[in-house]
C-alpha cells in the first residue's frame, strides 16, 4: 500500500470530522424534517447534477433510513444517460422548474426539500432553490462553502445570477468538500486524484437523517425506518411501510 492511499484515508477522516463538528444548523434542519414527518408529510431530496444525484439515491429505501423520503431522480442529469449530457443539463437554465413540476413538488406551502450539490453553483442547483422558494418551500442545502467561495464569478459553470446555494437556503449543511474535489497527490502528476464529493454529500445527508430520527424518537414518535431486506424478518418489517409509501414515493416501486 502506497502513501497515497493513506493520504486519502487521512484527508477523508479529517473532512468527516469537520462535517460533524462544524455544522451549527444541523440540529435545526433535522428538526424541520422531523416536524414534517410527524405531520405525515414527505421530504423531497434532489441531487442537482452529476454525482450529486447519489445523495438522493442514498436515502431511498435505505436500511436504517427514513421511509417518507421522496427523491427526485431526474434522468436528464443522471450519469446513466451520459456524463457530458448530465453536464450540459445541469447548466441549462430553466430546466429545474420542469423537473419539479414533473414530480409535483411544492403543491403545499411549507413542504421541505433537501438540495444536495457538492459545488452549489450550477444553473440546476440555483434554479431549484429559486423555484422552491417561489413555491413557499423550506430549503435545506448540502454543499461546500469553501468550494463555492473559490469559483470566480461569471464562469460558465455558474448560474448567471452568480448565487451560491449555501448563502440562499433556509438551512445550510456544509459538506466541507475541498476546492477541486480530488485530494491526493501523485508524484509527477499535476492533477490530484481521490475524489471526495460523493463521500462528503452522503456523510452529510446521513447525519441529517440520523438527527431527524433522533428528534422523532425524542417526541415519542416511532420513526418510520426501513430494515435491511437482506436480514431475517426484513421483508415482514418493511411490508407495512411499503403499503404506506409506495403510492406516495415515485421511485419506491
């Protein structure tokens, strides 16, 4: 094992520690989610482009995860339909509104949406935020302040407004992804390797889910949480949740 693998391990552990210890709004954001679920409502989650889609996939039908999660898994920005295609679509201004319409998002004022994007600057991300705000939704953003602050204004990767997700959402969870995403130096290479964005997004959103579950339990509510279908009794445990949420969560069936 080379020193580079150890470097990656050490950097990722350091980032996880930052996410855990430097997120003062985590408890409040978890409370918003817990309150919605206590009222029998769903939580929308969207990863606005490329690999950030995996943050939304992470919390769908997840062992130990909440059942009332309604991920927005847009084919246009998903890598399965082409990496460059995803890149084009996440920079397409106005596209987000059509995606939210397709998922019937924001029909009731006060609905909660989690917007996960490691960079927090592209058109899909900012348009999702602006459209959610227009619909009276509560917004929780998972993104990197450090990255966004270092991207120059006016770049083609940015929304034309120049807005940063972390500055505009109601609640901000910093995933502390480093500028450039990759973190490992290889001798004779200018480009670093070892990407961190997905690890940062997924760790942050799981902390948020755990906090919401904790607060539900503290209210005396039995949190609607999935059990692994690969454990004995898993199918039986999940049966009632499936009956409750398959009609409501688009990608659960």
